[in-house]
């Protein structure tokens, strides 16, 4: 099938440097999806192992279909472990494919479709049909979501769309792991019930060189110099003035070590070697203006 160059993937797989939306996660016990299975979504059959040989079959569309979602491939809990539910506010790694419901043509699919790699999105109601594809799904599932006529048109589609979503992973938007005591000379760091950090600076001069230490040690893969890091950051000057606080808006992309000058994340190199899920405190002397940053490492690209 011919793949058209359309902006759907840009709508769905949001770049880590500009993640859209962030809300408080709901508990998995109360997670009830807004979209339910329908005749079209239940008829979907997906074959192919990559974006080049992907084929999607479904019942003929005789009239506009209401938004609906079905699971077309169950999670393999043997290989993925205990089921993990996508809750509102989580960062989700996923692959997407958009299909024309009128013709069955695959219009566009993620370059990484069929692999364990994928783009990052946030499970946010403001993401519209993308949220519908992710909400309350299980990591490892592939879902088929019928997008409304209105949303399909808004995305520039020639007709109503079917969205195939491979859900690869989902992580909370806060560090989670074992708490660690910070070394002498580091500030005191606390977290409220939502994970937002606070900093109490020590009554002494700032160190003259970069120092880092984990306050929470995650259990994910260790960050490499080449990987882009996505996370939250609170930065204050040594006199206590707030310089940056992503908790007031969205998680951010810090890039890899080489990109740190572009992203402004001067602390990026200090994150290399720490596991995903960690909260790392970094002290930087700067150019006579020392700062302290508390970074939650949420995901890597």
C-alpha cells in the first residue's frame, strides 16, 4: 500500500522536546475508558510486522461510525510481566498507524511500527483521539480506534480515520524508587504528595565544581550519553530564587549530552549513568551564579 506523507504522526507521537499536556494520574482501579468497542473496531484485523508491510482489514463502512475502540492484540504478560494500565497523565511510548476507513489504505505509520521503539506522548484528554486510543489500555496491547469525522477532518484526513496503536510502555510523571540520603553539602529536598520537589539550601557557599547525587534511585535502564532524556526539573539559584520549574507546566526533553547546549539543560551530562525513574540533584557552580536542580528522569529516547 502507498503511504502518503500526512501530518498524523506529528499529531500523535509528540516530540519529547515539546510534550503536550500533563494531568494528575487516576488510580488504575477506577480507570474506565471513555470509548467502548463497536462494530467497526471489533472487526479490525491487523497483519504485518513493520510499517512497510502493515495491512489492516475491517468490515465495510456504510455510514459514518461513532468513535469506538477495541483491543486487536492482547498484551503478552509472559514477556512483559504484570499488566500495567495506562492512566491519565502517564508518559506513553507507542507506535501509531492511520488508516482510511473508506478505502482501507494505510495512510501513515510510525517508522518504528512493529518494533519495541516508539514515540512519546502523554495520556492527556486534551490530546483528543490519541487519548481515546491510550486511556485505560494495557501496556503490550494493540488497539483499534475509530476517530470521529470531525476529528479526522481536523487532522487533515481525506475521510474518517482508523487509528492502530501499539502501546509499548507507560511511566508515571514522577520519580519512583528507593529513597537515598544526599551527601553532606547538598540541599535538603522534599516531595509533596504529587511528587513535586521543594529545596532547602544549606547555609554555606556553593561547591566550586559540578556535583550530583540520587535522592531517589529508579529501577529502569541506565541513561547513556547518546540518549535523549525526558523529565521534570526544578532549578533554583544558590540564594533561593526559582530559575525553572517544569512542574508548573509539562515534562520536558533535555536531549542527549551533545544537545544540552541547544536545550539549555546544562545538567544533562550529570544524568548519564543514573537509572530511569531516579530523582537526581545536581549542583552547578555556573558562571558565578551557582544553581541547584532537582531532576526526575522519566523516560529516554
